[in-house]
């Protein structure tokens, strides 16, 4: 049986996950032109892998909501830009730039913000429902 | 005739409890709006209500039709993640879930008001007899 | 309705008032069976009960989805409530009147 508290905890897990996504997006944008990192090589776009389970009868409440399973680097190819004069250029005169596409990052940001607000709506509606339940014991 | 043999207070209480469970189901769908391969679920309100009124704790659900996804891949294809504003890789319709959330909260407050009224009538009667 | 209270014609300065026919005052001339006070009370209680049952029914119909519009349930509940409160008010008045009569010195 799903208790009243579950919806709030589920929404909070959603807020945390979307917040993580937004942080990664912000970092991707900030490093969109970073050709070198401490680990060597250009900065790679990072994304969060989310996991969560559908509600089933008898499911344990802890399994509900969403988790950031891990953060991974996008393995798609880096951008090769021909800049022979650049100190970071390789033997063929190409500089490797991050595989960060601004349009994609902005679309992801919008999606994360929308989802974040939707989770807020769950919290707000939960509060309204609790307020109504309190009326039952009022004079 | 709906709910024979059950008084309206029990019916309203059962309906409110079912709304609380529905709230959790919708919350889970919204929290997983961007989870790859996630299938949203929908609470069968009348079925769950009947289970509640008959004293059983089970929740009855309806799974939405799973779209054919390439679920052999552990990691979703990156083009899908890149186009995440279209949300191709899971079936959560955020607008629908928001609508369901709004309807569910509305129903809860309606049943709550009716329940408050039931108790108020009894209290008024007691006050009138004093 | 020229003579609703059955006061009768003014004859020679005196007004004739017939209390029994006043109770049966109606525009028609056919005599009406007067209901005893007990019957009126029973009818009222029956009506209140009917409205309560109707309110309960509409609540259940609303929850089961038979009725989509919440207005019906709200109106039915208020009707039942108002009729009940009216009955309580009448009952209290009767009790108060009875107590006052009992207090009278004979």
C-alpha cells in the first residue's frame, strides 16, 4: 500500500535528479570550448543516466522515484577543427574540441526545467491535500 | 446502485485514500519523466477503491501501452538523449500527467469537503439537542 | 382571492370570524381534509429522511463516476442539511413553547 508520504519523497527524488541534469548541462556549456583537461584530451560532454521503476502492486516504497544511476561521458566523436596555428593542434593541424552542441544543451536544459517544475507541482498538490484532510478535525 | 451496504462516510474515506495512492503513482510517473525505457502506470481508480472498501490493501493498475523500444541496449541511443525535448525514449506524457495530477487533487478536495460536511451535520445535531 | 381568511361579510358593524374554517382557508370552496399536527410532523420527518437518502445516493454516484458533475451532489447535500436544520428549529420552538406552557401558573 502506498502511503501518503511516498508522493513527497518521490517528488524530491525527481527534483534532485533534474537538479543534477541541470548542473551537468551548465558544466557542459561552460566547457564547450575546452580543448584540454587534466586527464588529457578535450572535455567530453557529460550526461546523467537515470533509473526508476514503474509502480506495481506490492512494490516497496523505497524503489519508487528516480535515481541518478551514474554520470557518464558521451562517447560520440569530438569535434575536429582545422586550426594549424593553435598550440593544441595535432600533427595534421586539427584541434579537438568538446562534443558539446549548444542547441542540444539548451533543449536538454528546457526539458530539465519543465520536469523540475512538474515535480514542484506534485509537492504543492500534496500540501493542498494535507490541508484539506486537516479540515476534518476542525470544529 | 453504487456501493450498496456501505455508508457514505466510508465511501468518501475510501475515495480519499485511493486519491492518495493515485497521487503517488502520478508522482512516480512525473519523477521518471526522463528515465529511459520507463513505462508510466495509471491507477485504476474504481478497482482500487473497491479493494480499499473491502479491506484489502492491493492497488490495481493499468500499464500504458509499451511502445516498441530497442531495450536490448543498456544505454539509450545518444541521438534520443540529444533530442530529449521530444522525449522519444520513454512514454511519459508530462502534460497528461499534470492534468491527471490536477484532477486527482481536485477530487480529493471535493471528497474531503463532503466528508467534513458529514461530520459537521452530526456535530450540529448534537449542538441543537443540547 | 377576495376573502382568503374566510372572515365573512361585515354585517352591521360586526365581523364574523370562524376559526375552524379559517384553518381550512383555500381559494376553492370544496372542504379540505385537515391534517392533524402529528401527520404534518411525520410528513416533515419523512421528507427530511428522503432528502438525506438522496444526498447519500448522489455522493456514492459521484464517487463511483456515475455522476460526472459535482454540482448535483453538492446541491443534494445542502438540501438535506437545510431541511434537517429547519426541522430542528421547528422542533426546538415546539419544545420551548411546551416548556413555557408548563411553566404557566394555572
